[in-house]
């Protein structure tokens, strides 16, 4: 087994705390603890809390709060993990173990490439299907997907809302994917960590509503602005598979942090959850105006399909520089961090995060233009 370097995470880990303008963050500006809990409650609930191990698949109150977002599902249908990253990790590992000689993984691209790297390490035969750029949106060709699926398909991996494009697949598309998966009894692994960060329209539909052999991975890092808590989860209508996935966390991290479980339980109380997601959407809608104005001013250079959800967009640029070189020039010359398109298998694109402080975002965008002016 060999893990290829996860380039996207490496460049972010190395630079996000060293640059002045971090336009690589894909979630919304992080909340403070004091946004979630006041001082008196904090003293009452936290200061005398003994720091033993928590329930290792997440406390029942937390699992009940999360599962209540998914119709009839209960605390037994979910295991809480350290971030959506651990949820993806144990879920794919669990499927690989369970599925024996079914060794094909059909995966949506472009995408956050954690599952891609992990699939390769686990010796899956990787079969990509693509989101295609039309004039105004990213679309999926169901016929193309159909041709990739076989009796060897273990799972179809999707990311909805999508990182890096911000595309959202609607109910009809999800139903069509469910039908294709059902034909061969494959699983669908749906990473929905950006769900709740919609720029327009209602909340993105969850794949869980359309197919029983779905495993949804999610967490509080993006739409909820709480990445430092490292709270994620896998949820499925199939509680037996969830039980098996929980046992894999005995080998990874054993349990989520007790303090994070407690904060997450407060953040996900219905009134707090609503407040948090409203804040996210307000920031994103306001900041998207800054980005779209900038894109309009530089139409000759940049072409971008507007995102429907998430705090990111993926403009294509018209300049003769490789996207990784562009990212390093931006770091060195302007102290701006973006994510290179090549880290999503999308050369000549750059991913810009706009869930940021509006003034810093505007300055960062102007610095990107200055770099391009020096190239063209
Ligand atoms: C689609 C997707 N899934 C999972 C993750 C990892 O999330 P977390 O920070 O909750 O582990 C990310 C992080 O960028 C992501 O974009």
C-alpha cells in the first residue's frame, strides 16, 4: 500500500498560517467559541468537566442531533469521527474490506482528491466520471456514468455540493445515480461536507433520501465554520455497516475529542444550527458579489461558472503559467494563498475561497490580478 502525497492539503498546511491573504480556505470564516456558548454556561458546563474518554462513536445526544437532520435515521445510524477526513477514510476502508473482489471505484472528478488517493492506495481500479462545464453550470452526463458501472463496481463516489466547483446535483440527478447503483448493488459514498453553504435556493438534497446503500460523510468544518473542532460523521440507513465502520476507528483515533463533542452538541441545537447556517449563507452571498465583480472586470483573463453552494469557485485562466507555479508565485511575491487547479486534476484553473473577511478577500483578488499582469 502506498499513499501518494496529498498535494492540496500539503500546500495548505505549509502556508495557510504564514501568508497574509488565505484564499485557499474552502469553508467559511471560523466561529469563535464565544459565538456558541456564553461565559456562564461555559463555566458551568466545561470547567468541572472531567476529561475522560467520551463515547467513542460520539455521545448519544450528539448523534441524535445529527441523525435528526436525516429524516427517520437514529443515533445507531451514525458514527462520529475526527473530521470528514476520518469519515471518508474509515468508510472507504470499510467498503474495501467488506466487498472482497469488487474492486472498482467510480469517482466524480473534479473532486477533493482524498478518496482518489485512498482508492489508489487500497488498490481499487479507479474509474473517473466528469462534471462538464456548460455556459452557466457544471453538469453530469448520466450516460457517461452508466458506461463505467459494472458488476465489479464497489461504489460510486460523489461530492455534493462539489469541491472545487461549487456545483450542486439536483434530486433528479441523484435519483438517476441511485438507479444506476441499484442495478449492480453498488454503494454510493456521498461527501456532503458543503451541504448547508448554499448561495441560492434551498439546502442541497442528501443522497441518503434516494438510496439505502448510501454512506454520507459530512462534518462541521465547512458550512458550519467549525473546522478546529474536527467533528465529522458517516451516516447510513444501514446501521450494521455503521457498526462495522465504528470498529475501524479503534485503529485510527479511537474517539472524537470529548470537548469537541460537547461544543458540537451545543452548536447543533436547532436554534443554534439555524443561526450558524444563516451566518454562513450571509457571508457567502455578500462575498460572492466581491468575487463576481472582480471576475467581470477581468473577463478576458478569467472564466468562471458561478458556484451554487460552498465557499469556493474554480475560474479557468487564460495565461501561460502552470497553476502550481502560479500558486507559488502568489505566495512568494504577494503573500496570497490559492489552491492550484492541478491539485484537482484541472490544469489552468485556480480555486478561490471566498468565505473570508471581505476586505482581505478584495485585496487578495487584486494581488492575483497583479501577478497575472506580470505574466501576460
Ligand atoms: C469534500 C471534502 N471532504 C472532506 C474534507 C475534509 O474535511 P474535514 O476538515 O472535516 O476533515 C474536505 C476538506 O477540505 C473536503 O473539501
